C-alpha cells in the first residue's frame, strides 16, 4: 500500500525555506494538499512549492467548502481555519498522514484519530533514510530558526535544540 501524506501550507513553507522539497519526494510518499493550501502558497509567492504542484509531483485536490462543511462546522469553535480543515478532511478521506505545523490543527487531528507530524518529523525521516546528513540537517534547522519578520517560522525551540544537538554529535 502506497504511503500518502497531506501537507498544509506551513510544511511547504518550512521545507521550501530549508531547500528540502526535493528530498521530501525521495521518501516515497504520494503527497496531496488542497487547492485552499495552493491558494495560500500563491498569495505568499511560494513559487518553488507551487512548482511541485504545477508539475504534478504533488497533487492539489480541488475541494469546495461544501465537500468538508460538516467537519468544518464540527471544528468551527476550535479556531481551525477552513484551509486547515480542508487538509484534515483530505487526510481522513485518504487514510493519510497529516503534515502540519499548526498546533490547533494537530490537536484536532488527534481528536479525529488522524496520524499527524510536523517539519521536524520530516527532517528526522530524511536523516534516518540517509537522504540528509545529520550535520546538514542541523545547519538547515539552525538557519530556519534564525529567520525573522514575515519569514519567521514557529517551531518548538527546545525540541529543535535537542535535535540539533543530536545531529551534531
């Protein structure tokens, strides 16, 4: 059975920022996202991430709010956006892993019994699979943590520091 992963915008942006989108594809996951996420990537001018969608290497599933409205209504009070609900819906429909950096979405994925991971898990998979040398992973993560302003990424600092330490031993 083919491994399927559904990505939200945060994951695309993190991997794009670290130059790891090519390596992600090496892990062998069929990768899906929603057109809602693709629109967010367009708004943010994330051309590299969008190129994987336009080339067909990552599939953006065309969804309408009516497709997942029942789930959206159920989660409305949690503060999860319609874009986030769209990827949770896709993960449920495809029995896929959900990849997100959004804490609220991760909590709701747990409630919905959807396996969920973030950028740090992806990096560890790349290191474990031999696609990314540990020292390079550490340097890329350090650089990601140094981003400021609109480019700033919100990752758990303590866990990042532990991973950097383990990768540089």
